[in-house]
């Protein structure tokens, strides 16, 4: 999850995150808006302060993760349909095997 999304869901706010991480509110704000990237050690502190909800990888490599989010939004609907069909088929096959085993 991105830091901006975490802050929308949790009332801790910029001040709470900055206190937990030992850095300025301004730094967290710049990271939150994408104006700055955190150092690896600060990214880890943010990850720990958010109980892992905000991954240090997303903080350190936002361009990769935004690209993956775009791909996910394009692939997800069709993938979900395919996965659902496969699960339905597997359940049907299991029921068929079970019914033959009872005879």
C-alpha cells in the first residue's frame, strides 16, 4: 500500500508517522506527495511504523510499483474470470470423483 493510502485509512497522520520514524513532518510529507524518496533506512522505519502496510519497496521504487498497478488493473478482470472458471471446474471434478468413490 502507498503511504498516501495508508494515511487515508489510519488516523495517525503525518505527525504520528514522523514521530515513530524520528524524522520531520516535512520529510514524511514530501515522501507522501512523491517529491522525495526516503533513504533505505527511513523506508524501513516507515514500513515498521505502519506494521508492514507500507512496504519499503513501494517507497524506494515507486515507478516500478505504479507500472505494476497499471498492469494489474488491465489483467485482473480477465484473470479473475479465468481463475473462477478453473476453480469451478476443479470443484466439479472433485465432486464427480467423490460420487464415483461412493458407489
